[in-house]
């Protein structure tokens, strides 16, 4: 049986009435801690230690204690709990049987989650990496174009998930909420991602009136080797390299990119790299950078 102190330490300063009673406190003792301000009521039957500085985990634990141990951490909270993103959410989402109304900072969902996408990580029941990334990416993409793609990019570049993992997770949830958005995200981050990224870059350059470039140009370097450049300005020896996810997230591909870039630099080319995130979130900066290179 855990003590009150053990619960508070393990749960980032949070504790439930049931845990306090199981640890030996009487209802009068619990009321005393609340009335003296030692414990602060956070949710119905859930408290936190007033003397402890609230941590991101505190919000997670107060939500979990309010819903019960079978609740499944999902979406933004899940990708944070897996270490895929550095920022904790302002609202914690749990898949739970509970039909309670959402509280401040707490949302419940009764969405279907396949058993293969339910895990236990660091003592918490949590949605698996791939499904957490996809559902969070869909929500982000609906709020702001490009944010979902940026999340998938980060997760794949850091090797938290692979394209295969994402596709299999999606197949296990046919007809899920946001399936149209998820399907589009998978298409834009799969094998066709690089070609679509090139088309976007070229359209931005043409819209800005920039000419003199050649897509997918193979050049012969002074050492006798050949290098293909995504978008080349041969007259100025400027190489624009585009990092499409499926082509640049593996270790072998990364090493090849570095070697090719170094060979171009040694041959006198100016090399600049851009990602989906760059072109979607700040296309003006992409165009401005190219113009600055051409005018330099």
C-alpha cells in the first residue's frame, strides 16, 4: 500500500480522495488539509499539494485521477509523453468511458483505439506513437495548414516513427475522425512528398518572377563525379536542396545528402536547404533567401 507521500511524489504533487483514504487518511483529515490550504482542490475528488510547484505532469495526473486508471492518454498529451514534442499541452485529452463534461484543461473522447495502439509508457496508459502523431497532426493541420506536416516531419526525422508505422496505424482505424485529413497527410509525407515539395518550390519561384533555374539538374563536378541538384541556378552555381521526408529521414540518405552537399561546396557551389515547414510556414523567407543569393 502506497503512502500519501509516495502518491504525491509519483504523481507530480497530485492525489485523489480514494488514494488518500486507502493510504490511511480519514475524511476529517482530508477536509483539514483542504481547509488549511495544504491541499488545493483541482477537480472533483482530486487535489494537489499547494507547496509543490505545478509541473506539466501535474495536469496530466489530475486528469487521469479524475477519470480513472483505464483512461488512455491521447493526441497532444500522448506525443509529449512519448518525447516527440518538447511542449506539454494546455488541454489534456483522454480516451475514456466516462461521459463527464470537459473541465478546464481536460477533454474526454470515446474514440475507438485499436488494441495494438494502446500502450503503457512510464506508468501511464497512452496511445501508441504512430497513432498519436497522426491524430495530433490532423488536429494541427485543421487549425493551421502545414502544422500537421511539420509534426510528422519532426517525428520521422527523430526516428520516433516510420512511414510504415503511420500507414499501418491508419489502416487499423478506418473511418476515424479526421480520416480525410490523415489520408492527405500520409500522401504528402510518403513516397510522393519530395516531388510535391519540388512543385511547391518551383511555383513559389515562378510566382516571384525568378527564372534561370533548372529542377533536378545533374552536374559534373571537377573531381569527375556527378551530383543531382533539386533546383539549380547553374549560371550562379547556386544549389537549392529540398528535404522531402521519405527521402531524407534515414541514416543512409542523410549521409548521402551530407556528402553530396560537401562535394558541391568544394566545387564552388552555394548550397541552401529547405524543408516542407520552411516553404509552408514562411514562403516569403524562402523567396527572399533565393533572391539574396542571386543578387549577391
